[in-house]
C-alpha cells in the first residue's frame, strides 16, 4: 500500500513564503512543490510551437527594464536569462534554501533468544525497515535549467525491507 494519499502529512508546518515562491501549505504536489513561475530561467512552459505561455509568465514577473538588451516580451526565450559562460555565480545553479518533507517512517526489530545448552544459545532476529511501507518523497529538483525544476521525481526512503538473522553463540 502506498502512502500517496497522505503525502505531505509528516512535514513540519511552516508559514508560507510567497515572496520566495514557496507554498508550504497543503497545495504542494510532487509536480509543483514551489512556484517555479517566479524564475524566468525555468523553461518548463516554453515550446517553439507555442511560446506564448512562457512570454505571458515573463511579462508578469520581469519588469521591462530588466529584459535583456534588444529583447521584448514577444521575442524573449529562456536562454536570454542564462548567464554567459565566463560569468561566475551570477545565477545559482541550485537553490539550497528549498526544503522537502521530514523523514518519518516506522522501523521494528523483534528478537528472541533460545537457550540450547548451559553455554550455547540461538538468537533469532527480524528487522522490519519501513514497516508500514509508507512513501517518503525526495526533495524537489532545484536546478533551474532542468525541465523537472520544482518537481519531486524520486523516492527518498526504501520500500518495506524485511531481514532475518540467526546467531549461534557458544
């Protein structure tokens, strides 16, 4: 049984940071972890066939005086906002202030010792890692040049894992 229906319930409640594009309330999904629309370099909505959604978004978030030289809202493309190769650290390659859910899973260990003789005993152990098989999603993609920018694309924890151990002590 997957835990997708209860996604995000284990996280610590934090205030919304609208200025940073974060939406840390119940509106987060794996596909839209934070407001990626606030980053002009993100090209998730750009296509050569229909560039208008991207240009409409840029019109909302980039003032006209901040457009690249010689560009208008009708001619702008995502690569216009990428720094030149010789510039260092003009725009971050990653956003390290983005956070994901806390890790929360139940592990269980059951052990039983059986005496065989006075100095010999047999120990049997069972470990259940992620006993309830709940999914813990990984942090969102924080690379603004990726098409999955702002999306959660992988699982952080392992699925349920059961391990049996037997030890003979003499």
